[in-house]
C-alpha cells in the first residue's frame, strides 16, 4: 500500500466514526429536496470563480427550509491542487415544516478551502476537500432577530470517488462523505455528516446536470438528539471560459 492509499484509508475511517453514535441517539426523520445552480468562470489558467445558489425545501407542504449563496475564488497550485477563499450568505428558515413561527435567520460565512484530486486510473478519480467556515449567525430568541451575531468556526472534510462510466467520459457516478465539526462557545463539537451518491451527465463540455441522493445527519441543540434527513438534489453546472489557454 503506497502513501496516498494509506491517507485515503485513514480519512475514510475518520469519516465513518460518527455512525457509532447515531445508532444510540434520538433521531427525527425528515424528507427534503434541494435545487442548486453552479457557474464556474475560468478567468485564466490559474484562477477560476465559482458562484452557486442552493434552494432547500421540505417535501411536507413544499415548505422553504434554507437558501444558501456561495461565491469562491480558486487558485490552481498545480493541475491536481487548488486553494480558495469564499463568502457564503445563508438564510435559515425553521427546522420543522409545520413551525408556527416562520423566522428566517441570516448568516454571513467567510471560508477557506483546499482541494486535491488524484487520478487513480482512466475511470476513477479520488478527491479531497478541506474547508474552514467562519460562521456569523444572527442572534435571535426563536421568534425575532436580535442585535449582533453568534460566532463559531466549523471544520469540514469531504472525500469523494468519481467513476466515469463511458469512454467519452460524459457520464459519471459520484460517491462522497463529508464530516463537519465545530469549535467555539456554546456549540456542540459534532455538527453533521453527509453521505452522497449522484449521477452526473455532461450534455456539452460546458453544461451538465446531476441528480443525487444525500443522507444528512445533523446534531440538534440538545446533545443526544439528531436530525436524519433524506434529500434528493438536482444540480445544474455551467462553465464559462474567459481565456482560450
């Protein structure tokens, strides 16, 4: 086993640690669907900008749950590694579709990330993303917004395998796992875990669509209670090239 394989094995073990906890907790089940649009603007050989908007709704009553908008600028260190800085704007609606108080809580979230890609063979690609979120969440009492923001830092680790299905490489299957943990006052250490499987089809070299299933475990404010969410996500990807190089 070479060094890169050892690293992948260790990371996979770390990501699956939370499952030992989930089987012993009180879990609330919910069903949602997410719709996402993502545009990648290639500025030159080294720089590219990603803009995305994600709309998340409960199946029950077609109720709004969450709206998120990300903007991140990436710098390619080499063909396999890039670093990025970004800014997220978030509008969080109630965690239950039948909530009587419909308070929307805004969040401002600068972040930094590192992406690394390893081509295992012609049909399999392994990638890792490490992201650090600085979260400024508007203070509230559950019924109205208050002055100021609560702050904490969240650390995110995502592993993904991508399997190209045909010789043209215009279709691929993605399997990923992401673990998020917190640091800061009055927050739980464990935040959430996301397991995702999706099919992406490229219609052209600049446009593709992805349909996937995401299983999302998230810790609630009380230590031994969790949300377990089953989510169908549709994503549209668009690339824009501002350089021929």
